[in-house]
C-alpha cells in the first residue's frame, strides 16, 4: 500500500514538526509549510492526499485558503482537515469546505482516527 501524503499548513513550527514526527510514526509521508499561499502548488507538486490546515496562519484566514482549494478544479477534491484553538471554529471551517475539523489542543489518537476516516471516505 502506498504511503498517504499529508501536507501540514501551520505557521507554528513546533506544531508542524511535532505533527510530522507523529504522523510519520503512523506511516504517513508528511510535508510542512508555514506559507498558506503555497498550499495549492504543494498539493499538485507532491500529490497530497490530505491537507491539515490551521485556521489562523501568518495573518491569513485558513477558511479563505480552504475556499480557494475548493474553487480550483485541480485541488477541489483534496480532503482538508482544519484545526484551530478558537471556540466554535468547527462550524466556520466546515462552511468553508473543510471535510472535518479538530480543536487544538487535540489528542493524537483523535487526530489519526479523523485522518483515517477522511481518507477512507475519499477512497470509497
């Protein structure tokens, strides 16, 4: 089975590196970028299977990035899991087109279950 590729878009390098280490332990291939404007390019270049997108990143609203991904035919079907520490952010993220949402701080087990569910849903 091919390794699934995950792109983490988060400007907190500590979170990005932690997610990379943990997700690689679970068998995923992980790329990180702190630059939301690179998301579309990286999805296409690296054939990303899932994007983990922070809601507030480098002064950019992640929901805008998610809407852009959904409006581009080349990235419209790439699953997006948004994350945020903001209260009530889940509804806003899903309205922007995110497949799912996870609140920060999150348990690694909860995250891996969500990732698996999203990827299985996309493959069925």
